[in-house]
C-alpha cells in the first residue's frame, strides 16, 4: 500500500478556486483507481471524483463541469482542480487509492464561505 498525503485545502469565497494535490509514497502507475472523497459535517463520506489507469474519469453529479481530476504517474500525484466553488463543497477532502485494498490520506479541509 502507498501512503497518501493531501495538500492545497483552505478557505475560499464562493465562486473561487482551489487545487488539491495528493502525493503518493510509491508508484501509482499500476493502481487502477485513484481519486477523492469528501465528508461534510454530519454527513457520510461521498465520492467526488476518480480516475483510472486508462484515464477514465468519474464525477459526482454535484461537481460535474466544475471539478477536474488528473493523475501524473511519473510524479505519483493526483490533483483535483476545483472551480466555481460553492458553500456546499465545504468538507474534508480525502485522497484514496484502490488496488486490492483501499488506502486513504489524512484529509485536507476545504471551506467555502458564502
């Protein structure tokens, strides 16, 4: 299993942008799926976006057209570009990788003020 470390969270006004980055301790080249979940206060963790080794992406309906996920297998990083942020995007964002088992990062806080 790789260790995952997120960065890039913070406080932003509605309509603003943030870019989250996830650095893996080892190669992600062969990891089938990597991506991001988020958890808002009092809510269950939900999938935000994922990307496969083949570059196929999947997004939650609530972020389609606003968020873009990418992976750099050479740098072992996964990024989430978040534009047109809304207060309902507030939460802790977790990077994950899924091969035989799932690995999680420690999470990074994103707060969007209205």
